[in-house]
């Protein structure tokens, strides 16, 4: 059992290092993207597609930070806490263009 715990800890440390690299690269890419958008003429305007791309990248970085927190807690406590996984999955899914908002219709009259 001791060797399995060591292998597991080694894998988690490797995952933490790779996740840190991915978070740093994602943050740099997000900063570069926003910098290019801001200085490109016309100044301080952003197209909706670019805005969605930057929000998507921002969310990817935030999810990476949450995964990093879960991995650190797993190393510290030696177990995964189920409430961490359910707190992220219980948030409502964002609406997309293919899923229009439901509007209440008033009856005429």
C-alpha cells in the first residue's frame, strides 16, 4: 500500500505542475488577447465574438484554479471531499444562442 500512495502522490504533484503551467499560459494568452483587442483600431471596442472568446478563456483559467485547489486539498487531506465537486456542478448552465430565454407572454385583452 505504501508504494501505491507514493505513486499517487507523484502523479498528483505532476498534475499540479502541469496545471500550473496551463494556468499561467492561459492567463498570458488572455492578457495578450485583451491587449490586442484594446489597442486595435477603433480603440476600446470589442466584437461580440471576441468578447465570447475572452470570456471562454477566462472561465477556463478559473476552472483550472478550482482544479488546482481540489488537487492541493487531496494532497493535504489524503481524500477528496464530495462537496467540492458538487459545489461546481450545481451552478446553472449558461444560456447559449441556441437556447433562447423563455419569456412570459401576456394575453392580449
